[in-house]
C-alpha cells in the first residue's frame, strides 16, 4: 500500500489575490513514486489547529516541466485552503500521497487531434496540465479552452495561459467567459450556465472531429457543459469530467480509530461480515446498523484501509469485490467498465449480501 510522504515546499507563487501555487522538492529516491500523468491530482494530509485534514488538489504542471506543482484557491470556510494561502512558507513540509486520477486520454505523438475544455475558477488547474503536456507531446494537435470566472482579476494562471497562447499561436485558443467584466463579444459575457454552454457548443465547428472534451469546475457548471455536449450529440465516451468541491473533494476526516475488543470480532448485530484483502493480508470486520460505508466500518474496527476524500470523488479507496455484493450511494471516480469489472468505492459502498470480500490489491 502506498504511503503519505513528507515533501518540503520549494516555491510558493501568488497566482491571484486568493490563490497560490505550491511546488515541492521531490527527493531522487521518490522521483518514480511521484511521476505523474497530465490531469492527475495529489492528496495531502496535514494537521491544522490540532485536527488532521486530508485534501486533494490537481497538479498544474506539465509532465515535461520538471516540477511538481499544485494550485490552491482559498474559499470561505475552507480550512485547508485558507491555511495554505495564509500560513504556508517555503520549507514547510506537507505529507503527500502519490498521484492519482484518470482525467486524461492517451497521447500519440503521431496523432493530429482536437481537444476542447470547459473550466471554471480553480478547475483550470488540471486543464493547464493537460494543455501543456498535450501540445508538447502531440506536435500537430490543438486545444481550445472556455474558461469562466467572475472578472479578469480572478483568472488563475492568466499570464501563463497568455504565454502559452503566444507560444502555440495556431494550436491553442483560450476564451475567457466573465460574469462581471463586460467584453465586446456577447458570447464571452455571463456565466457558464446551461444557456451559455449551449451557445458555446453550437459555435464549436465540427464537433464530431473533437477527440475529447474535458470539464472541470463548480458542479453546476460541469453539469451544464456535459448536458450541452450530450444534447449536441457528443457521446459520453468522449466527455471526461473531474469533480471537486470548494475545498478539494473532501471535508475534514477523522483518523483511523484504534481497534477495540468490541470491534475486532464481528458483532452479533452485524448486518454483514466483511473481509478486506490489503497488502496480501486479510482483515475481517463486521458491518453494523450504525455503519455508513464499508470504509467506515473498517476504520471503526481499526483496519488501515486507504482513503482520501470520503466523498466518492478521488478513487483512493477503490477496491474490487471478490465475493458477495455491494452497492454505492454515489460514484464520481469509477468508469462504467471499472464498475462492471467489480470495482467499488468503499467510502460509498454498503454490503448487499451477508458476506462481502473486497481486495485493495487489484
């Protein structure tokens, strides 16, 4: 099982008044562990005011940039994001889980493809990684970004996007959609709601020729962009969505509880007996009436099951069902073929059989 590793902050860059990007020093011994694919994210574990918090933030660097960098936007009530913007300094150490995520397509240097992205606010972070890597590794492909913000002052990576646009004049188009600043072209004014997304999609030439559409931003914006594309006839297999909440995809989470004698054995009132295979060993525990998920039941029994967001978003808690049945309440991380192959998000799964065997090793 992979671990959280202590990484010192090498550089802090103020991107906007309420957003910073953080770059980390990765020692040579961990270079392979932290090798990432464009569009992936990192999970952080840090203690703030005596409480352990876990948050996920997307990597904004390109694969060939030679650095590991994320962006964090401060939001009202966001404990970690506020802390990161106000209190972190160069040299501070954060505990970081290696890269995860499937928000990308396979690149082919010989291919000549078109890509389109819809981004809102800090949702541009993984889009930037995708753009930088794709344009570098597919020399004849092109990218179009429709990026929604309140005003020009709130545009994260505005200068970097402008520099990329100058560098790839014929291959990168960046359209800023602003809700408060008035622009000359009506299409560029307003919010990325359903009506605006319909307008934009109808203005994109040759939709059938676009290899992939990427969407990342606030939930309503993502739903609007996806619906506009689907209604225009774009197959869902060409639409990739990266979901996150206002302070990363997670709320604060409790550390794993120590095992107690009452929970080490399967209680008499257990609704199901669960076996979890992890790192080659099997751990058994009961799923009781008070348990909200397989993950919660395992943690209450002291089982060291992996997790990050507990919101069905990040996929860090995924496992494969080997025996029995389980049902997920929500799923934002697994593709249809993964679910068909038996994978579940244990933070969202409840047993639907008396015995459930899952493996975190597959």
